[in-house]
């Protein structure tokens, strides 16, 4: 059985927006196994200074990430797309074990296989310490904030 994860490339505006929202929704579960299903078995990643390949490594990476980055909440937005590639902007908030809150900003470059699985992800991320009072996200995106 061949894996597939619609929508499929080449993307139009609606399918690109749907793909980004699906990624945001999956990452907000903080379930490494669920998130990893969107990536090809041999998906190549760069996340900050970490380079890895494959779903098992993605699961390991995300498990460790969400053990450090507590109460993680993410927002993604489409920046641009063409064919089977997308550029995505994101922000997420989290706190460490000591209670310090952060807002992390970044950009991702995505490349998809024909079956809709992501075969390449490159993420550049910067962290900004914030006070708990400066938080802007308190859970997954509400229904009234979805859409173009």
C-alpha cells in the first residue's frame, strides 16, 4: 500500500493553504508519531543546526523537542509556493522547565513528493525570551482564525 497525504502537488493557493493548516494542526498535537506521518520515510531535515534523515530520527527529534519546549503552541502561515515547494513563516510559544517563556520565529522551506509527503524540510529559527504576560497564543488556532 502506498502512503499518500493530500493535498498533492502541484499546489494552487487553496491546496497550499490547506497543507500549511494541516501541518500547524498536526504540530499543535505535540504527538511526534502523528507529526512524522506527514514526512516521507527518508525525509531530509535541517532544523536550526540539526541535520537528520528519516521518520525514526524525526520522531526522536520531536520527542526531545517537546520534552524541552513545554506548552508549545504554533502558528504557521504560507509565504509562497510553486509546484511542489512552499515557503512558510511560523511563530511558536513555549516555556522551559524553569518557567521562562519564549517566542520562536522562523521560516521553513518544504519540498513534497508526488504522494503529498514532505521529502525535505529546512527550518531557520530564532528564540526571543518573553514574559508570560506577553504570550499571544493559548492553544490551537480557533476556527474563526482559519482560512486565507
